[in-house]
C-alpha cells in the first residue's frame, strides 16, 4: 500500500473535521485555536494555487523548506494539533483519548481513501494506514 502523503492536496480532501467521531471531544476542543490557525494558513497557500501550483502536491515538510513555502510563510502544522490525515504515517493516531469510536467513520467517503485504496478506517483511534 502506498503511504499517504502529508500534502495540501490530501489535507483539503480529508473528511475528518466533519466526522462525528471527532465531535464532542473536549480534548480536541482545547486545541481549537491552534487547529483553526493551521487551517487558515493552509487556506492561504490554497488561494495561491494559480501562482504556485507546485505547493499543492509537495510534502508539507518540503514545502516549508522551499522558496515557495518561505514566500508564503508556510509552517507545517504539528501532528498533535491536526484533526486531519490520521491515515498518514506523519500524523497517525490522535493522542486524544476521548474520540467516539462507536460513531461512523467517514473515511470510506473520502477521495484520499479511494485514491490510496485504504480499505479500513478509524485511523484516528487505530493509527495510520501504513
Ligand atoms: S479517521 Fe475516520 S473516524 Fe477518525 S476522524 Fe477521520 S473520518 Fe472520523
Ligand atoms: S481516509 Fe480518512 S483520515 Fe485519511 S484523509 Fe480521508 S477522511 Fe482523512
């Protein structure tokens, strides 16, 4: 199985932020501001897509170190503050222990899940797809 890349293309397709498993988690709520700040800066990079299409598929770590990333003031979000891409090895299982694993995972409806043929779900509680 191909490893899920931590890039803006996959980030923007991830359905985790609208998943009921993440809802009502006091642990995630305490990180709300950091998470929103990260989304805002990733949104800024997305807005620059016509001028910087290379930023879309580039691994976030490379993007941060690149001239484009520096021009756009991009800083890779810390995995602990992410609520997306738990399927990628770079993020993996959430360290929040209060996610509602009995609710329905949205991964099977996600384009990343389909593209990488992930086949399972609940990566936020079980760990990455790798
Ligand atoms: S990995 Fe699945 S269960 Fe976990 S937040 Fe994402 S969509 Fe929901
Ligand atoms: S497969 Fe699940 S964890 Fe991975 S990007 Fe899609 S919704 Fe997010």
